[in-house]
C-alpha cells in the first residue's frame, strides 16, 4: 500500500464510532522505512478560530481495517 492510498480516507474509531478526521502525516521507523503511527489533527466546530494544534497520534498497530473510503482504528481514549 502506498502513502497516497491513505490520503482522503476518513479515520473512524471502531470503539465508539467517533469520526477522528483525516490523516495529515505519518511517523516512520528510519531503519526499516515502515509506518509506526498516523497523525490526525483534533478538530472542532470552531477550529479555524480556536484550534489549539493538538493531534491524535495513533500507532499503526491500532489500525483494524483499511477500506476503500474509511480507515477503522481501535483507540481507547483516556478520560
């Protein structure tokens, strides 16, 4: 799978059905060139005005399924 295949797909948390957003960047293992994590910006309704720049960093092992339009991840948020 190429990096282009990840772009434009919405990421959804399979644990609670929450839409997390779209992938903007990746974390790579420099030695073997594999993806270690995906990065998704946390958004809100007023992100253009009040966005704090926080992001989800989801380890690649948390990806459950990569479909034609959606990427499902299993991520339990800490409260």
